[in-house]
C-alpha cells in the first residue's frame, strides 16, 4: 500500500485531474468487449469532517468504470450513472442490492436499464421473513399465569414454530441452488402454498403475515429472479454484487490516507487507486493471470497506454 500511494502521489500532491478523466475514458470511450451489466454500490470511507460515501461502478468483467465522492446523493448518483455510459459501454442491466433509492436514481439518470437485485440479498430477505414470523409470534395465556411462566410458554411456542418452519425455509433456499434455476420461482410459490395449508403448519397470525409478505416478495422480485438466473446460466453473467463488494473493500485501507483530503482531491485519489486496480494482474482466484482491462477487452491502442504508469505518465518504480 505505501508503494501504491507513492505511485499515485507526486511530491505529496495527487497527479492532477488526469486520473478521473483517464478512468472515464477507459470506461466508455475505448473499443472493448461488449458488457451488459452495470453494478453499482456505495462504500463509506471517512472523507473530510463528514463521512461522505463513495459511489463505485464496475461491469461483469470486474473493471472499475467510475468512482465518485457523493456529497448530494440525489444529484451525484444520477450524474455518475449517466456519465459512465458512452459509445462503447451501453449496458442493459443495472445490478444493485435492495436499497430502494437506487431505482429512483436510475430514473433520474434517464437510463433505460432493467433493474436487477443481488441474489444474495434476496435470499437474506427470505430468511429474515421467516425469522420475523418466529419473533412476532403471539401467545394467549390465562391471566393467572405468572410472567415467568408466560415467557417459558412463549419460548416453547417459538421453538415449536421454528421446528415446523425449518423444512419449509429449506425448500425456499433450495430453490436458489444450482440446477433449480428454471423452477426457482415456482418452488417459492409452492412454499407459499405450504404455508397456507393448515394440515402442514398451524395458521397463527405470524404465519399468516409471513405468507402475505412472501407473496408480495414473489410478486415484486419474481421476474428479476427469473431474468438473473436465466442470464447466469446462458451467458455466465453475475448473480450477485460480490465482486463489487470485494472491490469496495480494497478502497477501505486508503480511506485512512484520503480522510485528510478535500472531496475533489479525495475523488482523484480514489480514481488513481481504481485505475491501479484495473491494471493489477491477479495472482490467485478465478481471475488468476489476468487484469480487469484484459477481461473487459479494452483496446489499448485507444487507451494509449499498456499499464498504470504509462497511463498517468509516471516512471515505473
């Protein structure tokens, strides 16, 4: 990390203004392999006196296409989304976590992309619905029972309900397993039918709420799940934003350096880190022996550089 910092900083100052422009040029103005996904998320390095967030955009190849400090999210995020799309990068899908504001930001940006949600977050949401059904269970007991006895009965009732819900939850989670992509939503609808069946589970008020919430979940996300799984099987596209979250984690060590910068300088600094990351050849994992620029098929002639140092006119250390 210190070596990288010295590469990005020259005599204590950031290489001026060239890094964000170069990153943007890499993103949209160079000929490249077709990319269909735009993955967006925020990370939260502490910049200045307030904890401003950092918007990060990558594609399915893992290429960091944009980083921007977000002071006014309602304005900055749509601007960032609009700026990253260009002649050679015109994605079809917008993949994020379940934050409801991202859909509104996409509309403000004026981009006609299909908004898909991270599969891991969707699974976590289902698990949370089942957990809430156990937590929200009510208990009708005689008033003569002491507080301690009522608590004991409630714990027993929760344990019993959890026992009955566990195999049904197992079916819901199995729907997302490899090999079940074509019937995933159908299996979730079958789970709703199981929850409605009084012969399988006692129809308590919390179970009835769970049934309604799961129905709303399928209605809201069913089409997204089908599209995401179909693309993953047929085109090997990402189902989650795990690659983006992994990218965000690489920015966190540098936030200790950038927290003393002004917002514009901090943005330039993180753009330099992103550019270095794009040229970094991985030594392990599924991308071993390649860098993001290669995987995205960026035309180096259009870029006018072959590595990080030549891109920003620095001598190799």
